[in-house]
C-alpha cells in the first residue's frame, strides 16, 4: 500500500482532487467467490445463467464494485488512510456493469468541509468519487461523508 | 440459501416488511481478511492498533458490514433473489461499529414502488433496510432503489 501523504482536516479544501495510484483488475473467479459469500444472485455466480440474464454475461455484484472502489480510495492521494472514519454514503449508483477483465481506477473531488460541532478535535469532509473501467466509462459514482482528525489531534506519522 | 418466494413488481407494495431468515456472525479473522483486500486501515486490520484507535478495538470495515447486509437481504423474505438489479443506494449510514462476535440480521420495509418509464417490463422498488446486532442495536441503515421485473416478464421459477 502506497500512501504518499496523510492529511489532517485543515489540509482538505473544496475542489481538492484525488486519484488512485493504480488500477484493480477484476477476475471472473473473484466475482463469483465474492457473490457466493455476499450476493448470491445468478448474474454474479454462474456464467451460463448470467448469459441468459438481462446483463448478457457475468457481472460483479455492485457491493463488490463498491468494495474495490473503497480500496482504490485508500490507495489514492486523498490521504485518508489510517485516520478517516466513514460516517455515511450520501448516494451511490452503478451506471455500468463491471465484467471480468475490467481494470478499475477512481478519481474524485472534495465537495465540502466543515468542523464537527460535537467533536472539536474532528472535522467532516464530503467527497464525490467515480470509479472508471479501462475504457474510461464510469461504473460507480458515490458521495462519501467522512470524519477526519484535526491537525492538533493527529499523532506522529505512522 | 433459503428463498421462500420470488416476487414480481406487482407483488411489492408500500409498507411491505421483510426480515432475514437468519443471522451472520462476524469473526475477527474475516474482519481482518476483508479489510486486507478492500479497506486496509488500522482499526480493521490489527488488534493492537485498533485498541489505540478511537474505536478502542477491532471493528469491521463499513463495506464489510454493507456486504453482509446485502447477503442478509438476499436471504430474506423480500423475495428479490435472482431477479432484482440494484440501481442505487440513496443513503447509507453506520450508526454503530460492528465488532468480532456480533451476529447481524436485517429488517426492512418497502417505501415506494413505481413503473419504469423507460422499461415497460420493469418496475422500480425503493426499500429501507436496517442491520441490527445481537443487542438489537442498529449498525447499518440504508435506502435501496432496485429494478424488478413485472410479472409478465418473469420466466418460470428457478
């Protein structure tokens, strides 16, 4: 895991852009094993059944795509790693299915920052994030609200 | 996987309640292995570091909790299995952390149904769902929008 920086609340500002350092390639095997554990529905589990579905082939569970997007956010220059606590997802959509062999990356932008009223050592940061496939087509769009420590509350870098 | 019924769009109505058939117990091992793949941050990865974090101990990634909740929705009497396609999550919050040994179940309710304008063979169903731990404390609250086939478009039961 490459983490280039660790930002305190004061280091986030509206318009700050971030992107993942790399990309994650999705395999048919992991699509099926993730679905067997978390979303056992035919289009994610079985190629033959998926071919007959409206998807016309095996597609990742949206929750698999969402989990991959989280990993790409951690492995990005947003700088949340090790200190951010997710409070809410304010919206999440899957504009296009993720298929075996797709290579996903994320890009995003901070859309709001505000101090926490109840926790003076914390601030709230809202960002939107889009996961793209290798054809630069959006496959997931989401808006996240996270709690981030203020600089005064941050310990030494790990 | 126990699926008691398979509902067409016409079978959903506002106020319809559903619940998972069983519960899923979350282990420390799976919390850590899920996080290593999808959300490698200290509170989800390492007991000692988690003890020093604001959580005071190992907690599941919110995306792990969300994936477990999806499995519980599939294994519920909502009847989505095999035909529902998730379009969007309209909100999702994590009111309380999930810790090793917690046993999660879900309950929910349909909040809106409407025909699809663009796809006459489909309808849109909105439901809210809450995942509870074994102390009946909410650990995840979400609102989902899914596309469901109309009865005329449903094939024979699988």
